[in-house]
C-alpha cells in the first residue's frame, strides 16, 4: 500500500498543484493582501476543493455532469466571479497590507470558486479514478484516497498562498506591485479560459 500511496501522491501533487483558477487566485490574493488576511479565503478553497473530492468519491459528479444546463450555469457563475476576483486583485492597493486586510475575500467566495472550478473536477477525478490503494476493500480504498488527497489539497493551496504572500513583502514599489497584480489577474482569467476550453 505504501508504494500505491506514493504513486498517488506523485500524480496528485503536480496535477492538483498546477496553475488553475483556485491556485492562481490564492497566489494573487497573497500578493495583493498578504498571507494572514487571505486565510479565510484559503479555508474556503480547501473546504470547497474537499467538497469536490467528496462529490467525486460518492459519484455525485456524474449526475451533475449529465445535466448540461446545470453544468453551463455553474460555469457561467464561476467565470463571472473569477472576473470579479481578477479585478479585485488587479486593483488592490500596493503596500501596507495590514491596513487593507478587511478588503480580502473571505470563506464563502473561496468555497464557491473551489466548488465551481472545472480544473478541480478534472484533476481530482483523474487521480481518484486512476489509483487504487486497497484493492480488496472498496470502502478502505475510498477512505484511504480521501485522506491522501485531502492532505494534497491542504498542502498545495497553502503553498500557493504562501508563494504569493512572499512576493507581497517585496512589491512595495507602486509600479512593480501594480504590474505584478495585473499579471496575476490576467493569468487567473486565462486559467479559466483554458479550463473551460479543455473541459
């Protein structure tokens, strides 16, 4: 089982940790608002991505994907929120992070984005379906994969927020700080386009 767990993690970290709407939003918010101010948003992303994992594990995802109207509705809502979030990142004040902590998005926006993130369904679905930890016991296998992938969700998303927050301390120059915020906002919007076109 240890080898199977290692193989699952070797697949999960690059797939689930690659740039996408949730991870880039965390990095962008880390840059714009700092690590501490973005913790509630991080908690929402982790909870929402874990909800996606549970939807995949229980088979509910198959029901959602079989309803084209629901799928389109979720995609439109997610795209609209990501555009708003990109604007918030691009226009965030530069410098004095503590003074603008209350402006950072909170738990519910993070949760909503994670649940409507097409990349999360694709990446988690691929890893979950493509690996077996306990071949002779389906329940133990499901619980093992849930625990292993929950660890990946926490680590990957926390690292992306920390990555962005690291830059926030160095980007006190208004011109450079604004340029970096805009770059991350554009990357966030582009990641949604790629996720929707790829999905």
